[in-house]
């Protein structure tokens, strides 16, 4: 079974979001990294990029496939996890901690209410 932290929000495209005031940390879920297999490369946006909800903000490449990453919420990228460069396995090992991808200053924090809660996400992935 995949780890699904109860205090996070989720998308149907398997991104997670952790809210902290008007800032959100974003990454891919444990389920997503399990499906992808060993992650070998990640491409992330530049700090300062403004994202709309559902914008592609990067890609993740595994031994199986290349997948787009989608912004679950609108805002400006304020931090990128540069530690992932050359250490992409952190996404497989710890998708919710050291494997986070970007931090976004939210345009409208209320947008997060439309995202999936942990119980709904679990049923989406059949758990």
C-alpha cells in the first residue's frame, strides 16, 4: 500500500500539495513513484515562474517512462529542490520529505479546497 499522509491534498494526476500559510510544497505521490519505478531525471521550473492551475511545471523520467508534472494550484515558484539534481532517487526513497519538487507562493489559497483529501485520493488509486 502507498503512503498517503492525511494532512496533504492530492490531484488525480498524482501530485501532492502541503499547505503552509500562503505557500505550498509540491511533489509526486508515493503511488506515482511506485508506478514510475526508478527515477533517473527530473526537470523543474526556474524560480519566479508563474504557474496557472494544471500548467505543466516539469517532467520526471524513470527507467519506464517520461511523465509531465502538473501544478495543482496557481502561484509563483519561490523555491526549487536543487538537491534532486544528481540525487533523483530521493523521489523514490522519500517522496513527501526529501523528494519534494517545488514551493509555490499561492495566488489564491482557497483553490486548494478543490483538491482531493487523503481518503478520496486513496479510493482514486484503489486503496
